[in-house]
């Protein structure tokens, strides 16, 4: 490469700019491939609850906890989920006693426990987080917990059925246009 090394990217000759952009594109492809190749750490953990580990985590006998877990009590299920995580992030495996509860906004169900970094990165769709959302700790352990915060209370699931927006002008116009396009619909004279 020849030319003035002091030139900024905007003033680079076209050939050098193309070389630079190709290098950035290759770097981005390698980064994406590396993320797509990884799998969430929780996939390497036991795919079931080890009740002796749960007892060690909560510091006592788990007979009553196991009975409450089998009955579907949310507090017992959360204790079991936390014990299974053992202060490890489900995605990266980072140990932190202050893991946050990751939840699905559509269902309002807790998916697993993540470190703050992974919880902040989770909404940005990379291969690693797509894999995580496909097989979360809650799915692995068949645990169903609603998300709760002291500030907002119980999270409500989004309505997953088609919303009725008949009163919105755009939808009303689309419905009228659909009727006109149907055989035997409104005439164009109206």
C-alpha cells in the first residue's frame, strides 16, 4: 500500500477503501461464525435436576422442596432452577451470585438466569442467543415460572392471538380493498 499514512478513512483512495471495507467484512463474518459455532453453556450441564446438588445449594434436606416442586409450586421451582444454575450464567457460564432472571416478553415466562452482560446482549439476535432461546434452562428442566419484579409485579403475557384492529382506518381501508378485489364484491361505481 502506498500513499499518505495520515489520511483518514474518508479521504482514502477508492482502492484502499475497498481493501479496508473487505477486511472489515471478513472480520464481521469471522465474528458471526464464531458466535454461531458456540452453544450456550447450560447445554453442557446435566439435563435434569440433581436433588443432592439442590440440597447442597439451599443448605438443607429437600424432601419437602421436592414434593412442592412436583406439585408445581413456583417458589420451589425457582429454588431448583437457581440451584441448577449454581450461580452460573446459562449462556456464557460466568459465575456471579447476582444473576438476573431472563424472561420471554411474549409468554411472561422465565427462561433462565443470565449475567448482566448476556442479559443485555440477548435481545440482539446472534446465533448463540437464537440457540439459547430455542432450548432454555426452563425448557430443559420443564419448569414454568411467571416473571415477577417487586417494582412492576407479575408480568403479563402479550396477546398472541391476532389483535382486533377493525376500528383502525388503515385496516378498514384494507378490508374494503379486499372486498373490491373479490369476485362479486363492490362495484367500482360506488
